[in-house]
C-alpha cells in the first residue's frame, strides 16, 4: 500500500511565542517564562537571557496572545509569529 499524506485544513494556524527582549525587570520575566514553559528557574533565566528565543512553539492563537500579554505585563518585549505550512511532498 502506498504512503499517503494529508494536509488537514483547520481554522487555527499554530503560532510561536518569541521573546525578543527581556527588559529591565529580568526576574519578573523569568518567573513568567518559568510559568509558561514549565522549566526550572535556572533554565528559564538562561532562556530569557538568550533573547530572541522561541518560548512556545505551535500553540493556538489564543494561548499565544495570552502568553505575549503576560510577558509584556512583566516588562518584556514579545511577539507571536504564525508557523509556516510544513513542506509535504506533492503528488
């Protein structure tokens, strides 16, 4: 049987949450990064200092908007980016 690939079309395009600048309130941002990612405090701090960094990948638009809002409330600069469509073989 031949392998078949299907691209499901849905209303919600996955988004990535990108931390572009942690700002001056670093510990507040690290706490938000920790809450969003589930990482340890130390790993969250390392991730926040390596900006720009993708914190969440492939999340729904509502979750991405909530995460960006939380990061901005903590003093960071963050944005959402739509994920591009996967490269699937065309027959």
